[in-house]
C-alpha cells in the first residue's frame, strides 16, 4: 500500500499539475454544440486555449468573461451577462458550460445567482442550458475539474425517468475519466456495440475532438453527446464509470435516476480487460465475441515478448492519479518496478499504486526521485522531455499535453488491443534506446588475445 506525501516547498518548478478550470472546460467540449466559458481574466482562457490547440491540433471553442481589475473588485455580473448574450447571439450554442477561476472565486462571485438574473432579464436565453461549475484553480487539479463538471452535468441535465417506466436493457451510460483519449472512447464504443449494447458517453470527446473535418464551420463543438441524449440517460440499465474520479458522477446518476453503476479503476492490462469483458458478457447476456478471445491471445503473446524489455525495469511516472494508477498497474503486471511516482492531487486510488510512496508534486520532484532511485524509463506528458534528456533515459509520452508528437487524440491503451499496442510501443522505445547507446559493431565483437585484438571468430 503506497504512502501519499504532499511535497512542501516554496515554489513549483516545472509544473506537472494543470488547473481545474481547463479540466472542466474539456469536459464541456464532449457535448455537442457546446461553448465552454471561463469566468475570469483573458489570460486564464488564453492559457487553456493554447494548451488544447497544441495537444489536439484542432480548433478549440473556448470563451471568457474577460474580467478586468475593476470588474473583479466590483463583481462580475455585467461580464457574465454580456458573455452569455454575445455567445447566444453569435454562435447559437446548444449549451454553455461556465467554469469559475481563482480570481472570481477569491472575490466570491455568486454565479448561480447571476444566471438566474440573466434568465429573468433576457427571455431569449431562458431555455438555454447554462451549467455552472465551481473550479477555483488555487486548489485541486485537472481531473478534479473534469469530475466536478461531469457530476454537475448529471445533476443539471439528466431527467429522472417517470415512475413505472421499464429501463432499456440494451442502453448503457459510460462515464469516462479525463485520462481517456478520443481513441480510447472509440475503442470502448466498438467493444460495447459488439456485445449488442448501445452506449452513450458523457462526455464524448470522440465525437468532438477526434480530428475529423466537418462539412461546415461551426464556432461551437463539432460533435459529442447532445443535451437531449444526456437528458435521457436516466433510462439506462447500467452506468460504467472509468477511473475513481468518476465515482461522484456515477453516484449522482444513481441518486437522480436510479441507474446502477460499476466502477472500473482502470482498463489497461490483462486482468483489467478480463474483468471488463466478463461484466459486459453478464449485463448483455451474450458470450464474449470470438474476436476478443483472439485479441486476448494476442495480448498474452505481446506480454511474453515484451517482458524481456519491460520486466525488471525501474520506471518513473508523473501523471494525474487515475492515469498513474492505470499505467502503474499495467507495468506492474509486466514485471516493471514503479520506483518513482508523482501526481497532481489527492485521490483514493493512489493508495493502491504498486510503489512505496506517491508524491503530490511537480516534475522537478519526479526528476530528483528518478535520479536518486536510478530509474531507466520516464513516463509523463511532453513537459518531461527535458528531464529525460538530463537523466539520459528513454522517455514515453503519456497524458496531456502531448504537443511535440502527432496523433495524441488517437492513442489507444484500453482493452486487449490497446494494451497490446501500448506494450509494443514501450518495448520498441526501450529497444531503440538500447540500440542508440549500445549499437553492435564489428569493434564490439573483438576480444583481447595476447597483445592483439581479434574478432571472436578469429580467436576461436
């Protein structure tokens, strides 16, 4: 059982953590026709916008209430009102997701009161869904903002089913964590449909940030789950929550609509994928399709091949709690040792990470711990590349942001196929590094025989 230690120092050096507001904003981007709105200064929104554009390489819908120093002191009602009216007039969104920031939370703006007042004064937005979530960036982290936004969506948008209405046995709600890519969601959708189930994802980044080009330009999100579909999630027979961060959202759905849920802490690795497949077979009443039995065999073979390169390796991981637990569990199953682990925020899942201690800190802490413990593989997002260079060890990019590689949104690490490909990617990285630093040449084959150097063949 891992000990969780919060690093105390004067300042953060090379941050690993990203803020709550942009985590919540990304969650709103999984809704169709959505416009996320950060209630704060223009700089807060600009940072999030640049981060998402660099990661996804796509146009990102994100607006701001543009709070100035004076507005912050006097209160932000006018800014919230003007932002809502402008967005409604110019972009015609299906929903506006409003996320607070540190500056407005410090002031104590009553945003929910502002929204009620805007609806009373402007009938044209009376029926427009406006979902507000409190996400001060002086506490918690990216995955907390995501989780709070999804929980708020459930409480605000899902309609309780009428009494006596039978649930649809084939309908399933999936609540994915922020560590899952659009590619992961596409993989899960295929798996669920192969079991005869009809999944609805909340949020659904695979519909909005999977890199497709729409026929017409739209200033809002270009896909995702619709508000009307979210309203009907209460008719689902089951909810599947992926990652401990999604437990509050699953509990909210159960409380509001009576939908039972099953939480999967992770979906990478043989044991995790087996548990997921058996659960789907149970709720669908169907046997596991032959294609997945074959994929399971491929994964076992990949584990046999990859353990020569991954087994025994000392790994340093820096990631959000659920991603850390996901990668750590998969690598532990491959025989690797998680000797350095750093995360961004507290979570119950951290106690189960297969290591002696998890630090809540930054990339400087990760680099120092990796050096002290002689790690030979570093896993974190793109901001860890300089640390890997200084340490002189292979660097595997995982998480958000990934701005120095293409295809971040299409990476898949869930299920049998995703885990298989992840093992191959890690193994190939280690093999390439070995070749780079220990490349075999005729000189490396020579042995000393007396005063002369002879090749092994000649010496024989």
